[in-house]
């Protein structure tokens, strides 16, 4: 006897129920800097929701989201100097109001879970990317090596 056709909704529900949790999935590829990131949904590209970044954080010193992230990263085994760099990137992304895509690369869309995994699996790549983000203030410009003057990029 032929099998009854299934509805698309039932297929989606079945896949969602059998999928591992977000915490259990290790990233297969890592996001690229904003200049290389996809701008929206298209063929093979899944649109990612904008990160939730509170407009006005009112926290006690040592109790900001980047402080919590640093403690989680250290507990997960991220090297202390890399955890310091990650904390700085999360903080600057918020305080300097970097582009939404950069904020996602800095952990604002998932409370930093993905960037902890990245730091554990590819520390050299992550260190280089985070340092570049800090050096360029979120890919906005850089200091002239001779004069030390800040030059904004167009």
C-alpha cells in the first residue's frame, strides 16, 4: 500500500524534534568578517536574526555581559589571554555600536556560545580576527603607522 503524502509542516516538526540542541552542535564553518558576510537570505544562505543588544546596559562593574562571557569562556577552557581579547571585542562591539553583523560575530546573537567554540577549536584564527576587529574599531578605519593618526575608511 502506498504511503500517504506528508505535509510540509509535519516534515519541519519532525526535523526540529530530531535535531540536536544548539549547544550540542559544533560549527562546521565560521563566519567571515563583515566585508565578506552575506547580506541577506539567498540561494543556500539562511538569514540570521539580528542580535539582541540591550540599548542601555545598567550593570555593576564586573557584571556586564562581556564579563559573564569571559567567565564562561575560561570555565570552558579558553586560554586566559584569548578570553581577555574576546571580552574586549564583545565590549567594543556594544560600546562603539558596531554593525549588526559584527555584533553577531562578537557573540551578541547567542550569548557568546559560538565564539567560545570557535576560540576552543581555532584559537589562532579567532585571535587574529578579534585583534583585527579591535585594531580597526569594527572595520571602520585604522591608525597611520607613521603618524599614529586615526584614518576612517570610506
